[in-house]
C-alpha cells in the first residue's frame, strides 16, 4: 500500500485527469483491486470452492433485479477461459494515456473462469501491477485487466457491455445467452 501511495505523488496527480479518483488518493484501493484474484486463489487452495468455475463479483455489483432475474439460477459456461467484460472498444491507446485520462475499458467487478485458470490470471495481474509501479504509475484493476489480457489473449474471452449499464453480466450471460450486439460509439 505504501508503494502504491508513493507512486501517486503530487507530480503524478497534477498529470492525471481525475486526480481525486480513489485509485490515486487511497493506495489501498489499487492494492485491494489487485488482490481480488489472490483472494479467489486462496479460496480455491483452501478447498472453499467446490465448483469447477469461480466468479468474482464485487460487493454491490448486483444491486437490483435489473442486474439479474432472481427466478432463474445463474448458469454460465466459461468455456475454459477467464471471461472479462468491457465497455469500450479495445484499441491501441497507450497505457500512459489510459491512466492519465481515466479511460475504463474492462469492468473489474465481474470475472468468471475455471478454477484452474485463476492462478495464471493472478500472475498476469501481478505482472501488470509491477509494470505500472515500475514506471511510477498506479491505477486500479480496470487498467491491470487491459494490460493482462493482450499478454495471453488466448486465455481470455471478452464480452462487450454497454458502459451505461455495466452491471448486467449476470442477466445478459446466463443459460447460454451471450449478451447482445454492442455498437460502440467514439469513446475518446
């Protein structure tokens, strides 16, 4: 946490578009986000997860019945990959600009994958965080996901969601439903 907080020095905060964002002002936010996959791996290792798939959902992710249908159990086939959800088209904007401008590509509140895929996913997130810290940047897991995904694209399946309603992964991806066609506008 201390390293993360030091990286969010005044010179960095002047440069950032949203200097008061929690990931910049509270080092624990960026560290907590980076630890989510470690929490999942710990649960798997301790045999607290009896299933072949694991979903990480942030507290508060499912806020109301617009997010899910309470009359149906959630069934999702991860297809042997870590499934991530994004709200803007994946492009080639450099990471320094993503951090500076506060662009959000991937949502961090929902990730689904086979239990056996989580250790490598955790390693990829760790490498992304180390990469940011090595150039004196700090950001939350949304940027870490953007960095981890292209390093081993074959390990992931990404799904588009509308940015105005990004808490619908459970409703939109249930029992064989694979979301809806998304036409992204210009997000720059």
